[in-house]
């Protein structure tokens, strides 16, 4: 279970993406890519008490660009279980909302790519009703960049970061009653009694608060009821 106010939890892993085993044609996939048959399990993993699943699509359309006829390699992110001490409440619907960042980068373990592709970052709050789709790169760019191995497959480095809710104790530190009363006296806000100190020729006056003075015996019962 994550503790509020603690540092973000991170995990880094590598996803093998099999490209060569799938026909190079986006026409054979659904536009949105939400058909489960079009996605292939890459791996499931846990970060603290959260369990995730990442699927990949080697031949998809860009989720936000159906006019783009290129074949895209994309991922689908799903939170399948959240933290709970009660097994019956550990399903996604009972999981607390969790801000999460995923950063993906194609890598070549054997050599430096010819044309490095930029990192892709997806920041969302999970769980979500619909799994999150993340387009990584067109297949043509993978080939041109030298990311495909001799077997026609590639690897994606994935870093997952879970952010915790801020610590309410740190955001709103505990208050000191004595300090608060002192600040109230210094500010002279809402004073309802006046003390005069000194002789008639050099007297000084300052305001105070009847509710603070009465319990300390600084006012008589008559002064407390009639005013000072």
C-alpha cells in the first residue's frame, strides 16, 4: 500500500514487440484498435499494490488520425487491479484514482539506432473506463531508424511512475494554539476589551480579547458580563 506524501514509485522494464510475425497492412485492423483480437499481450507487471497490463498492436491506425494510412505500432494500458486489503474490493472499480506517467522509448540492445525516435510519454489518471491507447511510431520509421533486428522485432523501454496524493499533514501543518493566540493579540483583530497601563500622564492602552482574558482571571466577573 502506498503511503501518502511518499516519493513517487517507479519501475523500468523492457517490452519485446514482435513485428515480423504480423502482416504489414493497417487495412486488416479496426480503426480504433479497441478490438481485443487486434492486441497482443506484451506483459503484465506490478508497481507496489497496482497491477497493470500492457498490450501491443503491431499494425494499427493512429487513434487520433484515421486519415493517416500508415501502420502504427501502439500500446494499450490497462490497470487491472488496485490496492485493497479486501480481495473483493481490489478490482479496478474500487481502486483509488492514481496519477500515473508512462514513458516509452524504442531501443536497440546491440547498437545505436541510425535515426533515434523521440520518447513518448502518456500521463493519465487511472483507473479508466476505456483502456488508454498510446501510439509509439509508424512501422516505416522503425525500419528506417534501424530499430528492427534481423528477426524483424524490436524492444521498447518502459518507465512507469506512480504519483501519490500529497500528504495533508505536510500541506496543512499542525497548529499551535499558543502561537495562534499570540498572533491574534499582536494583530489586534476583533479586540473587545481595552487595558490601560501606567499613570495618567504616561498611560498606554492596548486591546485584547475578552474570551482569552476571562479564563486567565484578568477580568472580574462583573467586567466580563458588563464590558471593560
